[in-house]
C-alpha cells in the first residue's frame, strides 16, 4: 500500500496537482517527508499539508485491530479449520481439540518410541465414519521405511472399535480407505506429492501422513546446505497442500546427536570467566530433532515422544495454543494410551530436550506385549 499512487487517492484536486508537479507520485514519497519539508516543497500551508497526510495515511495504513477482534478472528479460523481428536483425552484438551487442520503437525522421537504406532492410530481414526469420531474419508500414508503393518492396524481397530472391525466387510472397507505409498527415493516422493493434489481437489483425502520425512532426505543428501536445499521445495509444497486442502497433515521426524557447536547455542549454558562454555546440568541424552531449523519453523505443532527412567512421554514442545506439557503413555494392543490426562508442565531446557534414558528396555518390553 505504500506504493499506492497519489493520483488514486481522493485528495482535493488543487493539492493533488501540486504533488504531481513536484514529482511526489506515491504515498511512500509523501509520508517519507516531514510536514515542514512538504510545506517548503509544495509551497502550501501547514493545515493543507496535515489534511493531505491524514487522508493519505488513512488510505494506505492497515486498519487497527483490538485484542477482542483478534480473539474473535482466531476463534472463527479455528472453527473453519477445526481439529481432529486423537482419542488421547489429555492431549486433545491441551491442543484445544486435537491435531489441527490446515497445518503441519510433527511427531519426533528416537526409533521404536511409538511414532508409527501413533500414525497408525490416527490413520485408522480418520477412516472411521463421523459418528465414531472419524473423518469418513481416505488417508494417504507415505510409508518411507516400510514400517506400516496392516496386521497391526487391524489389531488396533479390533481392540478399539470391535463393533466395526468384528464385521469382515466393515473392517475391509476401513482398511481400504488407507492408501499406502512406499517411495524409494526423494524423486518418487515428489512425483507422488504432485499427483495427490488431484485427490485433494476432489475432497477425497481427509488426512496425509508422512512417515518419515527425515528418512527420505537422509538417503540422498548429507547434513548441511544440500539437505536444506532438498527440503526447501518440499517444505513449501507440503505446507501449501495442508493450507489448501484444510486437512490434518502429520509428519514424523527422526532424532540425531547434538554437536558441540549446537550445544553452545542453548540458553541454559553459561559462559565462564575464561570465555569457555559451561553446562551446569548434564542430561542423559543430547538428542535434537533432525532436518534442521528451517523444518522446525515450518511445523506448527511439534509433539516429542521420548523416554525417561523407563517411562515413555508424549510432550507438546511447540504449539500456538498449548503450554509445554508432557503426558506419560504406554503402548497397548489398542495403540497409544495415556497413563494420565493431567499434563506435566515443562520449563526451560526440558521443553526442547529429547531423552531416551531406559529406552531400549521399555521398547523390548512393549514389543513383546504386542505379539
């Protein structure tokens, strides 16, 4: 709006002609000068200058918004976009209804912690009829690491919704709504993304799951600039798919070791008198989410799945509507289940840290219980 032409602003003809004669053609040109500079340049009085500037400012300046109007607009956007319940009561309450529509939700954590289990449950829920809390539609599931298990999916369905999945025809219909793609390269993944736009246009797909994005990129690109270049197009495209289709998009991410340079960037580390970095508290794990800072900014909600002292937690590490909270959970034959609906409030470095203490032990125990 700053480049709006003075000739397009309804000023009195006399003053508009003076602006034109002095080569002040845009609103930016006029507003960049002081009142006294304009008086001298235009050879008019202070009253006329102030009146002209007032009219120009009113046209080009964005209208003000009150806190109340912003809140009402946000509520309206949430109503239009909506949230998809995960079935985890405490987590859904923290996220004001569940996984948000129209944005990226990331599940990050070490291997075997339960990310794919969560994706299977979400996919199953999305395929269900609306009277069962589902979205009554198709799910596109990118199974990059070949971890998708139809048997496990049906087991979760049978344990969670026996009235549906005990009927063979209904079980087949629900499972048939989940379309599994297994790209073997980043180029195959790119082609598939472009092709599913048609299904999104026809409003057939109700959820998109990518498990996992990090595995796709790491196969063809090393860490650093090349990885970020490979990611940039996909970040933009996936975000546009989410925004355009207004469906929940869930993407899993891996973890990697944090190097020394990255460790020194954290606020809980202090600099000693000799200039060295001191870390007053040592954690059992120095893990960070893979894919880097550009990806981290692209996701709207980040859920971290971690393990501390033999107990799994699902943590709301990033959300525009929820404080940082952690919920203990376990994995049963019916999928992920919270041990408590009361979230544990997190502060400081605990919000972004990723623990895996005792992870191997609980994974082995959990997997044995699923067979």
